């Protein structure tokens, strides 16, 4: 995928993000020193926020074309491990043997494709597709080369298998016999029972963006579908087709997820508070942060990929969370303040420290994703780090400034009676729950410890599995077509099994070619392998043709000279996929229908074991590569990334909390109820709730950073009460009455926000959504059940 066009001087997004975040926290430092400045200059603060928002809008929207400048990247590259040697091996294989980006059109019939009408349909489809811009070649029964001896002409013919589609039944039967007896055709372009045929479409060098913008996927499918008849249907597979479908789903997701996240967040806040300001101000905050973040995406030319598609819903959920705590505090302060400015000033002074610490810890959680080495995760971490930092600034500056200039209201006029009733009931219920937890602290803590021990044991059973195609539902058209093509024609996923020699002409040696031939046969017998084709296949056919069609001569010649004569009879574009130009390297093209990194990892291991078992020739090195293999390496890196990311985030957050509270005991109290839910999340994966995939791998760090927010608010209020001499149990009750409701509201907003992601068209993204919501629920339970018990026992 081509990067989107930048509108600024090209600078690494990470540097721009770092600069923006530093400036944001410089502003927050100024607010810490002069908190009255925000309220005294409220209109100026709001004007500055509007000005930055307008600049972000200019960066994001191209008014001349009335389009956004952020592009979609449906490629696999953001999912692959950066700097992985497997990527270099794959790139070298593509340079040597050609690209494996093949669009597969499968014609499936109820009878036999060797009928005049079906072959004529293949001809029309092939002729139509090859004329499309960007298409380099179509390989099918009507395009494939044939190597045979012609007794009539007394010569070897290298020409198209079908020059003219015959009508005579005898000629059609002869075509069928020859095609199914060929060592190559039944592996690549026709099923072994003759009931299905494939058209393999390859392209000139073309970017994913060009492929999508030119509508090649739809145009190819339209050409094929025109030939549909009763008893003849078409299915489509291959990476270009899958990437086109991915782009369509990503576009729909963006149009659905952002509005839905806004509506759900507004509804949750309104039902739990009944306050118009409690709804509008948090929503304006999160929408502003989304605008700034997407403006930076556009300005740096960073595309949205399969992982960053969740960026906006996450920011919307977090924005509501920050705003709810500020507005909830304002609801308390306004009852005692003389005017709007006084209420806003008191609110800012009270919430500044916990909101700042919450913003920093959330940012740290996302920042822990940046060093992971997988570009898509890095980009989500980078721009979520920027977005949450901007959320902190906008919340602490914008909401108090807005409250300072809005009309001052007291009493229950600012909220509906329903909201007030719900709020009071929730306050009483939370205080009752906290009281019970404190009175039965030992039992509560033992229960959490037991559940945590089970989670620790389950962690060692986590299954790591990810794959590009598994982003789609099992019953999606993409997966159904893939399964049917695999069943009828063989797996459309290509792998390169490279044999690397040291000298030019290494694979013109008969012994080396016989090894290639034997390896191909052995690989075809492996579970998961649909076909294995090598340069030995056309050379055997040519040798037979050179010997006047004698079936006994369908073999590798005995001398290097004879092999050389055959090699140079094969057209270069045919030989290229099997051998390098100087024949120092050979390639066994393996087709598979295996899905998931576990399956690919197992298949690669079997391929290597097979080569070692039959014995590699001296000086020959074997390399198994391909797009699927490179993506599998990303899955292998997930386990190590999880451990390093969680440890980094935990250590950083602990240090920040210690800096605020200056107490190791209090810092530990903050960390225990926040690390525990992350541990339980991994335990749930270990018991089989879901595999650890690229999307779900982000949940641990995100949850750790986000969950600290409520804990910090509770601890700050609790410590203030304790410093005034309030007894521990009473301090817990009063703290929960003050901050318990916004804790629940913010947690519900987070859960609802993550649950909106479950309407995504991608299966693994939906998995990320509901697992994140579940983890947020566990975080809330830890704050409401474990933390009061810890405070009762520790009495800090």
C-alpha cells in the first residue's frame, strides 16, 4: 500500500508525537504552577483549543476533493515483525522467483470442465481479464504451455495447451486425458477429477492502493460472474482479492465504529448522570482528541491499518472517562461555590493531580506497545500515546474553562430526577459493598489470591495463533471461497521452498535435479500440502518430448549437457518461478490451504524435516519462506513482547505513582488491583477463551494503563480524608461515596466503548473488543472489591 500523501515536511511520526506530547505536558506543568490561569483566561483557553482543532481539520480534510487524507492500508506489512530476517528472505525470493500475489478465479462445475461451453467460458474470462490495466498474465487451461512431441510435424512443440477450443467430443476427451496426466496442470489449474478449473491472475508491479483504486477486484469478479450458469459457479481467492475485501470492511468499520462509540458513550453518561453538561463536555473532549490524532495521521501520511482501526473508539471511550471524573467533581463543588468561576477553580484544583497521573499512566500503557517491533502495534501505541496525552490536556484545560464560562446552576435543575435517583441508589449500593469488603477483608483477599493462582497456572497454556485470513469470520464469503477453492482445487497459499547453491549452474546437475524431484514428491505427501511443483516437472515433460513422446523417458536426463539443452527450451517467464537466471538456485513452489500461524509453523517444520531426512546435496542450503511464513514470525514474537511490555508498563507506572504518593506501600496498593486483572486476562486466554493474536496481544498493556485511572482517583481522595484524621473504614465509605459513582460510570463507558468494537466486520477485532470489555469489568471489580479490602488491611 502506498503511503498517504503528507502535507508537512516528512518527519518520523514518532518525533512529531514526542514533540506534541512534550509540549502538552509543558502546558500541564504551567497549569500545575498557575492553576487559576485556566479559569481567569477561560475564553482564551477555549479559543486556543478551537484553533488547534481547526488546524487538525485542515490537515485531515482535503476540501478541494472533499475527502479525508488518511488512507487505508489493507496489506500484511503492518502485521509483520520489523527487521525480521524472514522478511529479507521473502523479499529475496520475490526478486528471484517472482511475486506470489496471485488472484485465483476458480470455476466450479457440477460436471466436467472439459466441455466446449466451459472451456469457451475460460477463454472469454482469460481474454477479458488480461486486458485489464495492471494485469501481467493469466494462467489457465486455455493459456498454459504444453510440452509435447508432435508426430504429425515430427518436432517438439512448446505452445499453448489449447489453441482453439474444440467442439468434437473425441478432441475434448483427448484434452481431458492429457491435462489430467500432466504433472503440473492438476496441481495448479485443474482439479484432479476435472470438475474445477483455475485462472491464476498475476500483475505487473502495482501497489495495493492502485489495485483498490482501480477497482480491479470488482472488475475481475464481474468478468467471471458474467459466465455463471446453472451448474457453473465462480469462487475467488488469493492475497489481492483478500486485501481488496479487507479495504471494503475497513471502510465500513470506520463509518460504523466512530458514530456508534459516540452514541453509546453519550447514552451511558446520560442514563447514569442525567446531566446535559455531563454528556456534552466529555464527548466534545474525546471528539477533539480524535480530530487532533487523525489530523496528525494525515499530516504524517500514516495510513490506518488492521490494528489502528480501533484507535478512534478507544480514544472516545477514554475521553468520556476523563471528562466524567471532572464533571462529577464539579457537581459537588457547584453546590458550595458562589459562581461558575469559583466552582470551576475548585474542581480543577481537586482533580488536577489524579487526572494528570491517570493521563500519564494511560499514555504509558500505550507507549509500552511502541517497542514491540510489529509496525501495526507500534503505530497504535504511538498515536494512542499522542491521543491520550492530548485528552489529558483537553480535559484539564478545556472542561474547567467551559464550566467557568457556562451559566452557574445549583440544586437538581442540572440533572433529571431519573438521573438523580439512579445516582443516589448507586452511591448507597457502592458504600454498602465497600463496607462489606472491608469487614470481610481477609476472605476477599484470599479469594482474589486463589483466582490469581489459577490464572498463573493457566498462563503457560496460552496458544499463540494469528493469520491474515483469520481476521475474517469463518462464515464470511472470503473464508467460504477460500475453503471451497482449497477443497476443489488445492490450497491457494503459496510457499517458496528455496534450494540455494553456491555456484552458477548448480541446478543443471542431474543429481541435484533428482533431489529437487524427490523433494517435490515427498512434500506433496505431507499433511496440509496441496501441490508441490518444481523445475523438474517441465524438464521431465521436455525430455519425453525430445524422445518422441516415449513415456519411459519422462525423467531427468543423465548428463549436464542434456539438462542444459532442456532448460533453455523452457520459456524464461515459465522457468523464472522455479529457478534463478543462472540456475544457482531452485524453488519448489508449494501450495497449501493451512490457516493460522500454528499450522504454518508446523508445516514449515515438516518441510525442513523432510529435506533433512532425504538428505540435502552437499553445498545446498534450504530456506522456506513466503508471506505466510513471515507473518508467522510475528506470532512467534508475541510472547516475548507481552512480557517486556507488561514489565515496562508496570515499572513505569509504579515509579509515577510513587512520585505522587511518596510511599512504596501506597504505590503497591495501586498496582495490585491493576496488575491482577491483567494476569486474569492472560489466564482466560490460557484456559482457551481465545488465542493470543496480534489484536488481543495489545490488551494487557492497554488495560494496565487505563485501569489505574479509577484506582488513583480513589487513593487520592482516601489519602486526603486520612490526612484529616478520618478513621480508615469511615474514610473508605466516604471515598466511595464521592468517587465510586464516577468510577462505575467511567468503567461502564470503557466497557461500552470496547463493546462497540464488536460490530466490526473482522473476527479478531471483535475478539479484541469483547475481551477488552471483559478485562475492564474485571478491573472495576478489583477496584470495588479488592481495593477496599486492601485499604482496610493496610490502614495507610
